[in-house]
C-alpha cells in the first residue's frame, strides 16, 4: 500500500488518519517520496516480484524508473479518474466475493 505520509505501508499496519496526498506536493517532493518508497520496497519486497499499482499517476511516475528492471509492474485502471477507479475496484471485489460464496 502506498501512502503519501508513510511511504510503503503493509496491509496490517496501524496508521493514524491523515490528510496528505502527493497531488498537493511539488515535483521535487514527489521525487524525494519516490526515492524513499523505492528503498522501502527494496528492503521489504523480493526482487523480480510483481507490483500492482492502483494509485494515481503521481504515485508511480517517479517510482517505476527507480524499480525497473528489478521488479515487474502493472498499472490497473490507469485511465480512469479516482472515483471511477474506486467504483471499478468495488465492483471487482464484490464480483470476486460473490463467486467465492
């Protein structure tokens, strides 16, 4: 999970609520964030792993060049605005849950 405040967060991490996004940061701040997150990824995720990006472009545009060619990646739903991405993820989650029951 990518977090503007915490960088790379794990699913079970207990994070305090915050109002921070890369959308309000300068390009230089985004690049520094990407460097920090790439280091966290390299420490926690084995090389040659598959990474899936669901976040907006600001969260991956500076990060991907730092991770290539050591990681494979997919950018899902990248052409959809945030609201539509969330709707589609919810739909896919519900579809998966329905099939599992």
